[in-house]
C-alpha cells in the first residue's frame, strides 16, 4: 500500500482464525505491476489472488492521488464484516518478526488482523522518522482494513508503534492539526482512516526521554551517523537523518484527545526503556477515557507480550467493539 505522502508500505491481511480450519491471507506492497510472494498469497499486478478466507483487492486512489488496495475481505464464512485489528510494531521491528507474528496469531483469534512494516523497516520504502510521519503509515493500514470490508478497526501499537497509535487516534478522530506532519485537513478528517479503539503497549509519554540506558543507546542510534549505519546494517532499519521540525504532538498530549474512543494503556513494571511514570502520565492525561494495565514482571513491547497478555488484549478489543454496536 502507499501512504498519503507516497511511501510504499508492505502489509499483510489475515482473516480471523477459526479453530480447525486453515485460512489464507493476502499481501499488498502498493506497487502496481509487481509480483509479490510472501508465503501467504501471490499478488500480481496489484490484484490479490482469491483464496478461501482470503481477499480480492483492486486499485483505488487516496485523497493524495496515490494508489491503495480496495475490495472485499472475506472471513471464513464469506462475509465482509466485523472487526479488524491493525498491529503497529516497535522501532527496528517489521511484520515478519517472530514477536509480531505471535501477536498476529493470538489476536487473530478475536478478529481479522492487518500487520505492516513502518517506513524504513522491513520491506517498506522510505526512512524511519521514529514516530513522526509513521502516523501516515498507520492511517493507510487502517484505511486498507476498512476497504477490505471491516466496519470496526482497532489499532494495537507497541513502543514506537504505541506512540504512533496514540497520535493517530487523536489526530484522525477529529481532523486536528498533525503537529510535525504535513497532512491535508481533508485527509485527517477521513473517517475511513480513523480507529474505533486504541491500544498502546509500552508507549512513551514524552519525546526525547534519556532516563534509561536503553533509551540513551537508542538516541545514539538515531542521532549519530555511526548509529544510523548500525541501525541500517545491524537492525535492517533505515533512519532519516533530519531532526523533527516541527516536533510532533507528544503521546501524553495525544492521550488527552482520543476520547470518546476507547483507549487501553498497557505497560510492564520491568520495562527497561520507560519506567512507570510514562503509562501513569498517559492515563492521567486521558482521564476517564482510558483503562490502565500495569503488568507485573513484564518487560518491553511485543517481545515481552506473552500469549496470556495478548489474549486479554484481544478480549478487551472484542468488548470495546461490542459496546459500539450495543
């Protein structure tokens, strides 16, 4: 798929899993005329090859005039309906990392799942802006889920992806100013790109935090030429060298703008990156519009999210979406 600023993003759609029955997925790389084979389904010339439980995609045009997939998603009962969960990975991750695949597998028991690689990560184009323009990547993934027939879309973000999910939830809910990202007002106000519920796991509350050793190493990775080389060749992440200008809306500012959309904040009490003042700040900013889970013994992000926690997150998304139709 292509974002509204023209960056190609690799993405994978997987229908909701049904016990005892295998289903196929559909991939889309947003490049017309290319053939893609990722082990799930072949996409040739921008069209998904129909398969049981898969989808058929065709070309559409975004407000920015770039092509994105369009069509119908089919669950195992052949009905294009229901909820989709869009997973936003952490910094240096990608859709094919084991922790992301585990999250997709577990959450896929509750709803259809869209995974994608942020810009500069995995097979996606562009360079990582470490949470700024990535909001456009998430918006494109949410929009794709809706074009596949899903009426309700929940975003589940981890670490950097959590900060992006918070900012996306705030900005696209009411078409607000992006702060750090030039996005036309009509795109921000696009109801097809908004989330119906937001989950932020291991997300920071504020930018430029250097209070832990892992975050000091991350800042070296992002801000220094040698660090960006390590990011590219050691972690497979291509990082933009330009500073933010202007600085994006912070996660804690965004948290206060998401209501009435349901918000779940999840954080481990052994997170080596962000201590517990971060989730408490987020929950405080969101007020009654958020639910806070502090997880005993949990570390950081998708790598620390075990099957039990992911199952509870899936249950929460199901309950949140049920309230929307009750």
